[in-house]
């Protein structure tokens, strides 16, 4: 269930970045070029997570790859925020932190699922 929820949330986030990049650029302080790239990446990732999460039997190695990718997202997001590489607005910085917490939460739930397999 955590994989499917992750896939849906990630996919919706990717769609939002692609569809609303021109609106979100001033709101978040992140350029449309970055949002388009991140949006496309998130959509592809969501499809991969959905593929892992909809199998009759969850593959442990693939699940672990999703967990590691989610943790990597958290680390990279926080490094980008701390380094000021994207120069987000205050709202953008809060969004990055909230998104990191959400993705970290997915990783934690998925790890619990991994242990139950």
C-alpha cells in the first residue's frame, strides 16, 4: 500500500510541476526549467514505483531500490536547500522540507513493509 500511495503522490506532484511550472516559479522561487525536469523525473519514477507496487508478489530488491531512492531524494533535497543552489522563496523552502518529510515517511513505511516480507 505504501508503494501505491508513493506512486500516486509522486505522480501528482510531477504533473503539478509540469502543468503549473509557470505559476509555481515565482511562488517557490524555482525556475520553470528545473520544475519541468523534476516533474518529468517524478512522473517516470512514479511509474516505476507503481510497477513495483502492483505486482502480485513484491520483489525485495526492487522495494529496497525504491527505499534507497526515496532516502536519496530526502538527502539531495536538503542539500539543495541548505546550499541555496535553487534560491527558493520562504514558501519554496518550506515546500522542500515538507516534501522531504513526506518522502522520508514513504521510505519508513516501505521499510516496515520490507521487514514484513
